[in-house]
């Protein structure tokens, strides 16, 4: 699952990830606030499942089966509206280079990864973090918005661009 946490984001109670299901692991990717690289973001994928994009002060998580886990991202930048930088477009063309992390997940464990970027969507890194440090940093952030990958939303977008019937 790519789940949400039933906790008021405005409360002073710290967010805590759920325990993984039997035989599964939790992968949490988070991004603390930094001015450098703040316009950049990744469309993040874990084992080819689209989790969405990660902006400053956000986290996302998903449950995965034990075994090899690949975290990948397609870099993008914001310039008032969502427009890809030339560097990000070149990186997208080189998909293998978009792999951010690869590791072997053990069942019943939670893994934390910190996302960072340099200026102009360069130097994007997703690095493993000690679970206690990761949980502490993540707990101060808010859950990212899930992606809207539904066929219905794509159809609505397509339909809204079509000329009206005559």
C-alpha cells in the first residue's frame, strides 16, 4: 500500500509510520526544507510504482515485499508552473541514471531515505538514513499528496481539451 497516516497534520503529535504487514517492509522517502534545490522535485517510483512527487518538508511511504527494492525518480523543476528543465529532460532520456537507490529489503523492517537536490535539479540523491534519525526527521514533515494516475482523470483532461460537439 501507499498509505496515509490517520493523524491530524496540524496537531503537535508526531507522525509515525504503521508497522509493515507480515513478510513486507516499509520504505519511507522524505525531504526536509532546504532553499538550495527547492524548485526541483522528482516523480518518485518504488519498484515501478508511482508514488508521486516530493516537495520541501514532505514525506511519502509504501509497503514492499522483501527482496530487491529500486527507488527511481524523474527530475523536474518548477518555474511558476510545472516545466521541465533541459537538464531534467536529458536525465529523463537516460532512465538508468534515474535510479536513486537500490537495496535488499528485509521483512518487517522500515527503511528511511532522505531526498536532496542541488540547484537546477542537479545532484539529486536519495540516501539511506539510520531508522531512528529518519523517523525523527520524518515526523516533523507532512505527508505528500498522492499522485492522480487514474484513467478517469486522464480521460477528463483529454475530454476537456476536445472541441465541443456540433
